[in-house]
C-alpha cells in the first residue's frame, strides 16, 4: 500500500506573478507542454506574490516563482529581494519585456536564478524553468555577455547600471513621464525623498532635467540593445 504513495509523480510546482492576463495565459500554455510542471497559483501584484508564496511555502507546495519586473503595488525587484530574504532557497526566474542588458545583471545579483524576456522561445522558457527550479542558473547569451561586461569593469559601472536599486526604480518611472508625486505614491516614498533620488540620478547621468533624462534613456537603449 505504501508503494502507491511512493509512485505518485513529483511535480514541479510553479507560481506566476504577472499583472497582464494575456502574459499569464501564454505562460500557462507553455508550462502545459511540460507534464511534470504544475501551476499552483497566480498573482497580479507584488504584495499578492508575497502573500501567495507565504501560504504555499507553509504548505510545502512551491518549487519556483516566475516573476515579472514591472508589478503594481510593489516593484518586482523589491519582491525578489523580499523572497530571497525570507526564503533564500526558493528559486526565482525573472521575466520582463526589458532587454537583458538593462536588468539581467541587477536581477542575478539580487539572487534570481535567471532572467528571460517574455518573448523568449517556449523551449528556452521550459529549459529555464527546469534549470532554475533545480537550483541552477539559466543564462541567455545576452545575459552572459552583460555579466561578463560587469565583471570586466571590475565593479566600475556607468549609465543606468551605476544607479542603486531605488535610484533605478525612480529613473525608470521618471523616463516614463511620471511626476515626483506619482512616483512617491507608487513607491511609498515622500515627495522630497523622490526629489533627492531624482537629483542623484541627474548627477550620475549628466542630465540637466527630466527631458534630457528621457533623451538620455532613449540613447542608452539604442546603444545598449539586447543581443
């Protein structure tokens, strides 16, 4: 009778954290192609990801988190930091529409097991899911190149890569045209704190105002495309 219990299939249990339904549905279709992968939960905001993970971890029913960077309520990078602080052994695979050279190194340094663009080939997605869930690190050629460049610079970084985590959050929102008040509301920061971060960002990028900062971001995106 014990043999029946021992013969139960071992599933790879996954939580998807993404606020776009069409993305979640696409991911579910890809995951459905792997019989050993089981979707156990979906979350659409940063706080919801943390709440769902807490419940699933308490029940011992989670093996991997697929996490979007741009989540409402709490930035995906903040969620990643919280996950690695509270459940350091829980594998996390970051997903984004941003090029690898913009975020991959930052995510890997924060403890992610990999970074994939949402438009990645389904076979690559499944390979990444399996490798990261097994405790490995999945690197695309573009991510590997970005990591090699960061190492080659000996920690001396320029451009957006030189910004701290919080500065980078503010930088991204500023270049999207958000006001100081809007950024403060989204990140839970006082407007004067956001203004301080903005001043540091302008100094580090050499931009004089928000218009120059937006142009700087466009130039950087063109000269540092995803390979």
